[in-house]
C-alpha cells in the first residue's frame, strides 16, 4: 500500500524501452529491423520496436519481452544507445525511453502484437534516406541518427584495436632487422 | 485528460536519476562526491546524489536540478553509466535509475535539501574499501563498482589513443632506418 501511495503521489514520465536489433552481415553490411506500426499514434509509420516497462520488470526484461511479442526474436543487449526523455517525444504522454542496441540470439523474425509488418533496413545505404524521409514515428529518426554515429565510433574502436594488432605485427617485423643489425 | 488516463492505466517503475560527480585531480587522482542521506530510506548512509524525474522534465534536466538542490553544483553529463531497474533496488517502490557520470561546470559544493553532508571520495584508494563496507544506500555499491570499471576502460581508451600516438611516433623512427637501408 505504501508502495502504491508513493507511486501515485508523484507525476513522472512513464518509462519505456526501444531497441535496435542488428543483424550483422559481412563488413559494414549490417541490417536493422524496423516495424510498421499497426496502431496509433503514428499508425502505418516505421519505428524501432519498443514498449512500456511494467512494474516489477527490469528494462532489459521489458526489452526481451517486447522483442519476443513484436518480432518473435530472442535478443540480448549489446549497449545502451541513450535515454530519450523529451516531454514531446510521444503525443500521448511524457515517456522516457531507455534505448538499447541488441543482437539476435535465436529465432526468425515474424510480426506479432502491434506490428503490422517488419522490415530489414541496410545501415549503409537505406538508413540515411529513411532518416531524412520523415516517415519515422516518435523521435526515432533522432535515435537512428545517433545509432549511425554509434556504429561509426564502434567501428572506429574496432579499427583502433586492429591498429594495435597491426602495431604488434609491425613490431615483430621491425624487431627482426634490428636484431640482425645488433648481431652484425 | 487523455494523458492522465493513459498514465494511470499503466503500472510502471518510477524513473529517477542518480549521478556521479567527478572532480578530476592530477593523473588517476580523481574524486567523486557522495552524500550522507538526511532522510529514510537509508538515513545516515552514503549514496550518490539523485532524485525522481518530474513529468515534463528530461532526465538530464532532472539531474541538473537535483545536483543544484543537493550539492549547489552546476554539472553537465559526460556519459550514461547505466540504467538500474531491479525492482528491489528501492524499498519504497519500483524505481528505474538513469545513472549519469558528470563533471562540474560551476560552483562550490554545499549540502542542501535532503543531504545531511557531502563527502569527497578518492577513486583510487578510498572508493574500493567503501564499496566493500556495505555502508552504501540502495544499489549504489553496484553502481560505484560499475563506475570503477568505466574509469578503467575510459583510461584504457586514452591509453589506446596514446598507443596510436606511440605507433605513429615509432613508425617515423622505423621508417628512417628503412629509408636509410633503401638508399644504401
């Protein structure tokens, strides 16, 4: 009862999850899964999958549940892309979205629940024009824009570790002639 | 009205912010600001500053407001450390914490609102023993443990860029003898 009282006393944003499901292809050829919305708001428009977090459920569990319900996929989080909480982001009420980047662990995509259809979008070419098209629900074009930046920086950090590998490879190649030189 | 109805219909966790305020000293000598709680739950225990997000306010604005109220400091976010939403994290109700890492932009710390006192804690030595002490409110020892990991990896990424610098420096040194060799 104390719980309920404390809850009702405050007026707070309603927490939700949204998530980008990545399907990694070959180099830079990844795709992400978008949903055509079956219901208002933004009926018929594209969005990333998502939904409200229920009391008693963690953000991660809400994400797993919504992924299963909307896409039939079992997904796991890779990272938190951001938290989006502009009061104008949802016309129904003030929502706060914990936005995950996720990978598929199991299953085949199949639209369920309030998804009219699912659509794979290539991150390298299709996504940019889609972001510009203004056919995206809520603030999800902002989210997808931030995701593109994340992709770039995460690739940059992969490149940076390959640089480390490159460096250690080079180092061996370099050490050799120096040793030869030392024994000359 | 539709707003209120939609809000009351759902039972969701109550969103809050918590934040680590870093004061960077010389190398690896940073401090973070903890609060002795004036009120229950966990009265008298240490926590990181935080509070609930009001409807109509972004998570970042809630963080700025609470920082001002509790510590008199003006802070800005550096990163989102994580989102903590275990239903058992707060004995009063199910809360979801968006946890920021922040830096001081202006002001001097001064305990206000529901902070009984403020305490700077060195991240290199004091923090570990504090995390182990179990004198920390809510799930904030978990948050501080994750923060220590974040500090290490963020330093590692600094080291990795110095490696790049190191590599490009080395490369020049290496290119020289090779050029010399080529002209031999």
